[in-house]
């Protein structure tokens, strides 16, 4: 009690006011916990190549961010229960067997292939500016800050995680965009509130944040979830109105009506696409709005 009074008097002496407090922690949603589609839709056959990951800071130095991030994206997609997935290693085998090893680079479709087999869509991803840094101390002399300086109360350090995430669902046969999502991730919280193993005590004396491999994997999952979550409803709307190639129907959910076995399936044809007049993106003709710029197409 008397300690709080002394602190308040000290603050008043120093600045006369100082009522600013550090920013509050931000809540997190359950990673990988996604609502089902609003309406029945066929499962899309999606391959997930290597992500592109650039300019990472504070991550574990011995972690392959491209490989780990790609695997985490597959895990998140699988937990949504919407896709028949091909992970990056199997994708390399498929492309090599079809003589198309140069079709994809990390985060980029180099060229579409009209006769590609084993999948219909690619989920391309790119993470830039990924950083985990110690949050700066309060920028004014408040009661909270004065207590931190004087040791009256224990100060719990916080972590700021930032990243820019871009995801594209692309037709592998035409290169047309089916859905796009861009997210600027900026989260402040204690390591424990983010589900990290790093403790506040470890973070306190360190000059900079340095995550271990398990925490690095968790952060990659966290930032990818922030982009995939709002993207799923867009993919659902696309899938609900999409007529898949005939070689994908066998892997669709049971609510999709298939032809009797006695009737031959129609030949597979590449999906039609249009060029957005606003931004020039090559997008699926099934879409009402351009997923790249939002321009109305129909």
C-alpha cells in the first residue's frame, strides 16, 4: 500500500501526470481451428510447393524457414478439412515424373501446364519481414514505468511479432487466380500468451529476441493462420460454384453428384480465365470479382 503511494508521488514529482500505460496484449484465436464451409462444396486437389520466406529476424538460425513454413501450411490446410493435399516433396516427384520440374519456384508459378496430373491447384505463399523483437519500454514516465525502473513490481517483457503474408490459390493448368489473401501480421504479447516456450525471464535480459526451433515453427504457424483464416471463405465460394476437371471428381466429397459408372466422363478441359481490366491479373472466369484488386468482373 505505502509502496504504491511512494510510486505515485515519485511519478508526480517527475512529470506531474504520466498516465500512459504500455499497450495491452492482443488476444489470439485457436490456430488451425476453422469453421466448416457455409455451403457444400467439392474438395479441391491442391499442391503446396515451397514457400518464399525473406528477411527473417529473431528466428532460430538453424531452422529451414522455407521447409518448416511449407509443412506448417500443409498442416493448417489439412485441419480445415477442405482439400486433397499434395505436400512439397511429393509434388517434386510428380513434376519430375512429368518432365515439369521447372514449373514452380518458391512462392511462384513459373509457367502453367495444361496436362499436369495429380493436382488441379497450387497454394503459393510468401512471407516477408518476419521478425520477433522485444517490445520497447513505455515511452513516458507512468506509474507502471516508474515501478519497472524502481523494482517495486516485476516487469514482464513482451514480444512483438510482425510479418507480411501473401497466399495465392492458382489454377495449375491456366495460371488463373482463384483466391488471393494478403495479411499484415502485427502482434504484441508475452511469450506465454503466444504459446511460446521462451519465458519472460529469458526475454528480459537479452539484448534481442532469439527464438528456439520449436518457437520458430509456432510463429510460422501463427502468421500463416492469420492469412489462411480469412482466405478460406473465399476459397469456399469459389469451390461451391466451380466445375472441377473430371479426373478430380473421384476425390470430391459425397455431396457432389457424379455420373453413373456406365456413362463415360466428359473429357477434361482447362478452366476458362479472363484478364482483369483493372490490374491485368489472369483470373478464373468463374469469379465475380478479381481476387487481386477487387474489380467487378461480371
